[in-house]
C-alpha cells in the first residue's frame, strides 16, 4: 500500500507551482485538476490518511490537495508542509470570481500543536462601491477538522457543512468554479478586489475512467440511501455493442464500507438489440457501517486485457433525516419571531415512527416549544414547523438540535440557522 509521500513521488510533473511568499496575487495561475468530475463521497474526519478515502485534486512538488462533496457539504484535505494554510475557493455559480455573491473562501490553518482552525467568508461583488468580504463565523461552528503528522508533513482534513446560508452544493450535475491553494501561514488574507483563476468542475454521483469512446456508462439509483440491516440495489447500465469486447465486471464498495457490503465478480452481460446491457448490484449493509456517502467501484475487464473504472455514489444513511428549510434571515432592530420549516425524511424501506424534540441555544428560544411524535411512510417525507424567537439586533449562526427517539434509542441531528 502506498503512503501519502509515496503518492507524492508518483506525480509526474508539478501541476501548479508553489506561490512565493509575498506575491501580490497567489491565486492568479491556472490549476489543472486530476479529475474534473468531483464525486460525492464522505470522509471520516479523524486526522488519519486512510485508503480510498480521499479524491486527489492537485499534486505539487511539496503538497497534495483533495476535494469531494455531498449535498450541503464540501470535504477538503491537504498533505502539506508544516506551518501552511490551505485555502479553498468556490465560485458556486461558475460565473466568474468577481461576479455576484456566490464566491466562498474556506481557510484551514494548523498550529504547532496540530490544532486546525476553520474560517470562512463570502465575497460580495454586487455593490457599486466594489467587492467586499463578508465574514461568516458560522463556518467554524458547522465544520469539523482534524490534523496529524505524516512522515514529516502535516495532513489536515475537514468537512464543512452549509451554516444556514444556502450556498453550498445541494445537487449533482452542477458546475462550479474551484481552486485549492497551499500557502505559507504568514500570508495575509487576500484583498477582495483581487481576481482568482478558478477551474470548472462538475459535482457528480457517478463517473468513469479508461472507457472506450463508444461505451456509455448509465447507472440507475445513484445517490440512493440505505440504512443498516437493509438491502440496496443499484443498476449498472451501459450503452454500446458486443464488439467493444467487455469480459467481466467486478463490483465492490470502497473504503470504510468495504467490509460491511457485498462484492460481485460476474461475466459482463451481452448488449441487447437496442445496444443496452445491465448488471444489478445488490447488497445488504451490515450493522456498524459508518454513515455517509460511499462508492461502489466497478472494475471493467476487456478481452484484450485492458481495464476501465466506474464509480457510483450511494449513501449509508440514518433511519430518518431532519432537514431544516433554508430561508434568508436578516437582523432586525426589534424582536422578531421566525416561522421555520423542516422535513422529516425516511431512508428506510419500512414505516418509521418515533418522537422528535427541537431545541435552539440562547438568546434564541422556541415559542410554545416543540416535542411531538411522527410517523413517516417508507422512503416518504412530511413537513412540520416551529416558531423561533430572535431578540433585536441578533447576529450569528445557531445550531438547531433535533433529538430523535426511535425504538427506544435516542440520537441527535443538527441544522444551522444564520441571522445576517
């Protein structure tokens, strides 16, 4: 198994040269990414570099960066020189860095004790007075990060959840502008008027590599949720002809899901008279599997000895999700009550009943409280709501806690409410 430093040594040439300290604009050079399709997969944020956990983005002489996503979250990591800071720049509408209010910067620095600090801000370029940074302290609240030392380098990984501002990626097949830079920790934050050269990427639930031009990969059920001790079926569909010479298809889950799910090695099925071929991957998910978006990895073997790779995301999910409905909230000069909505969404193939209690931290408070039973049809959802009291001149990001009891077991989920 290759270590992270061994992976560094395999980089054929530097893709993006390190920027010298003190350069006026360290974001002005174009970056070329290892893969433009960024797939949905959840890392385990423990500070450890684990096999099949991270998707490389840029390999430099001294640093490697990683980027992946899932709905409402982005995941970033870097293997870098000690004392460095990794900066992720997101142009979420892919319409230009100095356009609109959709440009997000996430900074992660690591101190000498290996404690990472996450901060985030949005570039507002809509004012006639010129672009300006808006600090979003909620990014620190909604994020988790860990760091460690790996063969003399610093490895840091982080998961950043949308802190109730409605900006981070929600859907697949979305094109965004992206760059990731590793800079000296001494470099000052960039001024708002400086442009950034971002590269377009697509957020996806599936992708392939090494496939013949005439072979089209069309999976069904990508992104589908499954709970532990239940079954999931993903259909791997293809368009092509038998002349392509496909021989076998090996399917298995990657990373932390590998030991909790099935593997399948089967002859590749023949194409029908409409040029289609299908192979179903079915697996149960054993108890104890770590929740999150996981990948089914398909190794295609051709009769001429060549191989191709396909990947499809699915989600090992809790029995139910509680999704707070986003709304834009502005601070008021007087006390105000906001009506908040949320969805109870079942990920189970069975009817789910339970009880939920909602709470918010001070100075916010719920009007009339919220604790009641719920019942959701298999893979169904229902909407409920509550009112939250927000005192005058309140600004900040606040966690909304959903305390859920099902079959005598209680767990918590969190949403985020931001007043700007």
